[in-house]
C-alpha cells in the first residue's frame, strides 16, 4: 500500500514523514515485528550513544489506522562526495560506537541486507551531518533477551558485516 509522504518501505513496515524533524514507522496488521520491542531496543541503544536513530514516542495514526513508532528524521548525505581520508575517520568512529553498543548488550543484526531483499546492501547505515547512523532496529537483539550464547553469535556475524561495510564505504 502506498502512503502519503512515504520515505521507504521495508520487508514489513513503511516509514512516512511526519514533519521536518520526525518520521513514523507504521505498524499495520501482522507486521512480523512488535512495536513495543522495537521501541525498547531503540531506547536502550539511545541510552548508550547516538549511533541508532533517536526514539521519540509511540502513537496511533487515526487516518491511517496504524500504530506508529515515531523517531527522529535523518537526512542522509552521499558519502561519495567526501575524500577517503574523511570516510576513514567516520568508519573508525562508527566501529568504535558499534563496539560500545555490543559491550553494553545491543546488537543491530541487520547492517547488511539479505541478498533476497531489494535496496542497497547497506541501506540501514546512513551518513548524516554528525557521522554514520543506524536505522531499522526491528530485528536487533538485547543480550538480556536472547542470552549470552546467541548474543555472541550475532556479534560474530555483525563483525563480518562491519568488515564488508568498511570495504564498501571506503572503496565505492
């Protein structure tokens, strides 16, 4: 379904513009993800650092008949307009902040899109005026929710994705 002011559509949800500062991720029917769980994970990551898009509130959009996770609106910029030396600094900071999230008990789990989902490989990592940021924490995990063994396996996979992203980001 097409929505007014639509920014993007993922496998299960659509994101729309609310205003210049906010977007809403719509939860309509069975979206295969839980709005409360996603909000909790986003808030947890936000309490650690600013790498993950900022959670604002949950609300119900009456005209669209949709639950909505409201978050900050990020205005991405094209990293290819910047020198590799600057990109190296951004990726180093990104990796450091991601390690801080891992240590605190948060793993994103979706840095690289599966090959069978449309879009660019790293659509969930955006360059902004303040550096690289993460969006879409729908399948992310908190250590206390999944246990140490599963959490460590997720970290292993994410570390491989980080290395792949570094190559992509610096050499594209």
